[in-house]
C-alpha cells in the first residue's frame, strides 16, 4: 500500500510503500531511519490507491553509556 507522509503541520515528509495497511497508533521505521507513529489516515485527493498519513516522530531512547 502506498502512503504520502505528512507531519502535523501538513508538511510533506516523504512517500512510503508498506506491505500491510497502516492504522492509527501503528509505529514504523521509514526509509530515513526515523520511527514514526500514525496519528491519522485519509484518502489522497488525487489518487484513490494512495492514502495520506499524518505522522509524528517517535523519540528514540538514549542508550546508557
């Protein structure tokens, strides 16, 4: 499934091809090596096969030294 990722301010982050459909609350690793949580999903305006997904970055835990 194809997704267009945006942040909470509706700024484009990138495109994502995911093997399984995403749901609100899911977390995933994107190609830019960041981890995101899905906060909303909607239909794309121009393509019925592409969804628009709003995400927030997940803060990675700091490794103890």
